[in-house]
C-alpha cells in the first residue's frame, strides 16, 4: 500500500526587518532595488526624455514596467512628469534635484563595469572564476 502525499502549504518567505529606517544605505537601496530603476535614472541624467525615447534607451524594458518604474520614481521624488500642449499632449520625464544627486552612484557603477569588462570577466562570473 502506497502512502498518499499530503501537500504541505508553502509559506511565503519574507525578510526580517533588519534596518529600522536609520540606515541610509538600506533606505537608498529600497528605492533603487527594482530592476530597470538604475538604467532609467542613468538615461534621464542626460536630460528630459519622452516615454518612447526612454523606452528605446532602456532596450528590453516593457512599456508596462517602464510605466511602473516611472511612477515609483515619481512617488520617491526622483522623477518629474511634465505634460506639454493641449492639442497633442506630450509628456516628458526628467530628474528632480534629488534624482540628479544619484549621478555619483551611476558614475561609480559605470567605472566598476568598465574595470571588470576591460579584463574580460563579466561581473556575474567574477566570483566564480576567483577574480
């Protein structure tokens, strides 16, 4: 006689609240943690962009994801959304002063990438190859 397997409910895994809101690194990471957020900010550092241009600069992002990220960045005070014209509405997105303050972070990420790709070691494989 075989034993019937009883399905065990899977509990959602959640992180314990390690930081109490006073850690600046944790607060910043909370804002920037979503996929595509840094590439969007990096594109907007060049100046105001329309949605379609921003979508092209972030090759591979879906319109839905771009819209979601722009809304969350706007809610975080990093992005401004400005609508121009009444007859043919045109919307542009730009960084706020707070958004422009992320420039040093983006520059360091670019430097890090250049240092690792210059030696031919993709970042994902760096630890595995002992580099």
